[in-house]
């Protein structure tokens, strides 16, 4: 899409709104201010939607602002109480300010630990969910098949920098893909 105009405000700094940029809805969804549209209107991003698994994918050219966008995503999630995890094989060039705030991996061994941790947490939550009583459509109380909720722990969001390098490791990507599918099913 190409828009040629002299009327739309293109450019200008979009300041991070912190906690003021976080909005929670009655159904438990969490949204955050993400920037402005081409018309200058505020734009929100869904950070957490009940029943949906968290994850991230940022695509763009070198120097296109992917890491800066990811930093904003991390700040918004921290402000919203969402637990971020980051894998950054670039040795924290862009994320040094977050050292000690949340888990960040930089080596292949860290990458494995992150994935094993995500799997273990998903399985922990699945066990909790399976024991929770629910009321079925016929009004009967039974256990199992409850959706994830914030009582089980904060939503988890994981980001994988330089994923094109990880993609060469097909066994790892296969395990990560399976984890994300299982995480999504458990969340729903």
C-alpha cells in the first residue's frame, strides 16, 4: 500500500505511556498503547487475551527498528504484569538494560533452558487446570478443561531475536513449534 499525501502527520516521536498506556477489559484482556496510526490516532496492541497463548514474532530488514519495537513490547508487558522471556544471540547489544529484570538467554544452552522451562510451566498449568472444577452446559460440576487464568500465574510472553539463525536448527524449531501449539491448546 502506498499513500502519497501532504496532510497526514508522518513522523514524530511516540512516547511510551507506561502504566497509563495499559488498558484492561472486563473479560480479562490486556491492551497497551503501541503507537500512532498514519492519521495520528493511538493504536493498541492486545498483550493478553484469555484463552490465547502468548508469543512474539517481529519481521523486518536490518536496521528497520525490530529491536526498538521489541523493547517497547517488553516495557508494555512488564507494565501489564506479563512475564517476558527473551532469547538474544546478539549478546545483549540492544537489551542490556534488562539484565536481571527477567530471563534472557544468549547461548544455545540458554535457548534449550528457556524451552525446557516453557514446557515445564505449560505442564504445571495443565495439571492445575485439569483439577479445577467447572460447570458444564448442563449445569453439572466436574473437573477438567478449564481455561488458563491469571490465578495460575502471570501470562508468559517469549521473544526469539534473530530467529532466522535459530531456524537452521530444525530439531529445536520443531520442539518450539510443538510447545507453542500445546501452549495454545492448553490456554484455550
